[in-house]
C-alpha cells in the first residue's frame, strides 16, 4: 500500500470537511488508495508487450472482436467513464493474436487517466504496431459520468469515437466493409 497516497487522501477528505471517524470512514483513505492503484496500473505500461504469442494462419479477411467492456477514469475530473470497445483488423500475412489478448490490451490502456479520443487512438496504434496489422478500425462507445453527474446533467448520453489506420484508412471499400462488420455485430449484441 502506498502510505504517502493514503495520507494525502486522508488530508483531502478532511479538507473537504469530512470527519472520517464520525462518518465511519476511518479506513476509506486506504481503500481509495488500493482502488486507485488498480485504476492507474496501466500507467507506464507498454501495450506492445501485452499481445503475447502471435499465431501464423492463412487468414486473409477481416477479424473483429466486439463488446469488450472497459472502465477508465476521465483525466479531467478523475470520474469514471465506461463502455465497450469494438475492433476490426486485417491481419498481415495471416499473423493473429488470441482473442483474449484484445481484452488484455484494452484493459491495460484503460487503467490510466484517459480521454476517450486518446484511448481509441491508443488501441488502434496497439493493433497496428503490436500485430503489424495491415489495417484497423476501432470504435469506442462510452458513458461519461462527468457528463451525467455534473454540469448540464445529461444522463443516458453516450459518446462514440472511432479511429482507423493502415489499409482500412486508405481503401474506401475495405473501410466500409470494416464499418459494416462492426455495426452488424453491434446491433446483434
């Protein structure tokens, strides 16, 4: 446990006017510290190391992994945003990763203060670089608690971001095929 962070959390809560003993929150600073250690565990980690063993196949078509759940923290307010990631990619020379590796990469990138737009780009870059994929499309659909809990109070609002790379950016027909594949699966999910 990070004692320095726990002490700082205790000081923060007390500065916000909470009497931790009276509120029954004596152990809250330690609990919050443990939670944030998990939520920030992706900081400084390199997504390229998360792919594990790659497999050689004769695959030449698009591969999609959809409805990957994630939870992250908005870097502006440290409030959660969460949702699903959808990935379509075109393997290079049939080189693929196990499907669970996509979940691992998404979780690693989500476990740091994030912006949804950057998160989407980082996933796309991880697929392009880590798999040497020919092309990629990533769609992230999320709910931002900072929009739902503060300001204009927009409950139920969802935000969508997308990023493409490689041949899916350059080839309009392939790009449309990737979008259609992910949208068809999103409707079925």
